[in-house]
């Protein structure tokens, strides 16, 4: 092989493997805790440019796969912490399971690469229709197939400060992702025109400025309005280590910790994290619950506590929150469960896998899909337990009746990884989509009050026992996203697909 041929071969391998992987890994910096929101449009633009010059469907598939490996291998590698550090899975199996999981997720951008390469057309058509449409079709599918894993959807990177964040109340996170992909297409088109010394590169950049300018302008639109007086809130963070949480010898200290935090709170609404009380509801001392309820009544409000329930007749148990205090007792049961964490899909096939992990209560039952907001402390609170707030279209089932959003989580499963901050950013998107305050009460960190614009206005220190005190304003009204859900995004996506497919006939 000649020296020039070897250089060409190495350059080809770099474009197929190392470069897309690096671009995917770099994209993670666009998300929390880094918040470099300008990076994902650039890295996706670079991926689109590579796809433009890929030469074959197989090459485009390989580029998309390596991009996905970089994105998910860096961005969600914290699943290893959950499986090994706290699930007690042997290290080799945990490493293998993490790699398989990331490789599965990488198939979605890989398939997007293959599909866009199948579509024909001029560069502008491919960059502004085929590629964004293909990328977003598979990102959307990833959000619901096999119960869905929408983590690291591109749109999250724009919250709260990115110019495209203004589109969130209109189109939701997937709409923001689509407009980010369209921005990437415009950047790649401008770069290609500049390289070829074509004078119309400025047209693509002008389109980009219009798109981003409109998004920035939408951030000043008041989609919702305040209703009633602000409510004082206490969000409790017990900081109970995950490896101690379910130990019988630590039960009393956990109950004492939350009792102390509750009795020290003077707020109208007190919120405890997911499974803050590590007993079934019927096992908790009546006097303990009565003391908490009386204190909430003395404050003129209510308390919301995470506590599992069980139904003896149906032989089921639920991941629930219970309200206590001045209002009648109400229950919310988690409906969107985490596969292999809260329920076992295809138990005869995967039961052995769960036997390797020491996860308490790993086969919950689903709550009803049509549950109503909790009426507490003069507010109507739309609940989401942990992972549920990653599914915006499910949360808006409780709207527009709800005036506040609340998420109770036990993110101790993630250790001190970037997952904690990524989850907070997801909650910020839900607040922005709905135009409502989000209250987050977590066990070990990212306990926060998020305002209706998706901005964190108060936050407890991570890995410290704390009671975050503050106020939250109830909001009323409907954003377009609350009214139409993902419908507006799907119309945009369908329009791009229509343009891409109709041109195949011309």
C-alpha cells in the first residue's frame, strides 16, 4: 500500500469512527452541569456535514452509531453507578450491561444516518429537511419505545438560557430539539457554501439568526398568569445514603431525621422526597403520621410524603406519595415505572438479571393514568415521582387544573454523577413547557425551586441534610404545549418529512 493510500485509509477511518465519537462526547457539554448550550448546534452541524459527504448508507450508519456511542457513553455512563455501586452487580457484568445499553441507544442516531442517506436531493434539501427530520424521528421514537428513554434529548441543552428555549412552551422539548437540528442544518449549509466560495452562505446564516431571534423573543411572552397569593414551601432533603436507606437498623434514624425536618418547617406546603419513609404506608406508626399531619395543620397547610403502598387483595404495591394535613388525605401513585429498576419486563426472560441486583421493591405496579392533581395548601399540585418528569406529555394530563408542579426523587441511585444535574435540567424544561413553578424534593441533592421560566431560584446544597425554604407562585392558564402536547412538534416533523419525501418524486 502506498503512503498516500494509507493516509486516505486512516482519514476515512477517522471520519467514520473517532471524529463522530468525539463530536458525540462533546455534545454532552451542552447539557447540565456544563450548560454550554451553543455546542450541540455546532456538533450536530458537524455530524450533518459528515453525513453530507458520507458516500454511502453504511458509512452514514457507522458515523451515526459512533456519534451515539460518544453521546451516550459519556452522557449516561452513570447507569454503571446505579447497577454496580448501589445495585451490587458484579463489576464485569455492570460494565458489559452499561456498554450494551449505550450501544442500543447509539442505534437511534445510526438509523437516522442510514435513513437520511437513503433520501435524495440537493444539499440544501438534505441539510434542512432530510437530516433534521431523520434525526428527530428517531429521537422521538427513543422517547417512547420500550417505555422510553428520553434522557439527553437535544432540546434539554437549551434550558434555561439558550435562545431556542423560548419555543419550549409552544412545541415542547422535542420541538426545541427539531429546531436545534434545523439550526445545525443551516450552520452546515453555511459552512459548505463558504468552503465552496459561494456568496449565498449569508442566506443560511440569516435564517439561523431569524430562528434564534424568534426563540429569544418568545421568552418574553407570558403564556400563564399568577393566581392567588404565593405559597410558602419547605422542600426536605434527608441525605440518607442509598446503601443505608432500606437497612432495618437505620430505619429509626431515617424516621427521626424527617420528623425533625418537618417539625422545624413553618411553611404552608412541606414536601418530602420519594420513599422518604422506607416502610409500607400501613406499617408506619399511626402516632408518627398523626404528629406530621398535626404540624402541617398548625402551619395552615399540608405535607406531601413519599411512601410505598401495598394492596393485600390485589397482591400489588405502589411507589406513592401521600398528603397529610388540613386537606383530606390524597394519594398519587407512580404510573411510569423504570424497567429493571421498578418493574421486571418479561420476568421469565430477565428475572435472572434482577437477581444480580439488590434493589428493594423492584416490581411495583403502575398507578392509573388519569390521576388528578393533589389539592393541598390552597394549590393544585401536579405530581411526578422521579423518572416520570422526563415525560412531559404525561405530566400535562394533570393540567391546566394544576397550579404547581412537584417532583419527588431519590437520585441517590446516581451517586455524585452528572445524572443529578441532568435530572434537574429535565425538571426545568417541564416548568418552561407548562409555565408553572416546579418544586423538587430529593433525597441527596438537586432539591430546588424552579420558576415558570425554567430558572432555578433556590437550591439546597448537595449531599447535605437540608430544608429548602422559599415561596412558589401558583400559575393558571395554558401554554400551547399544555393544550396540544407533542401535536405541534409532530406537525412540524411531518412537514419536514413531506418536503423530503415529495422531492424524491421530482
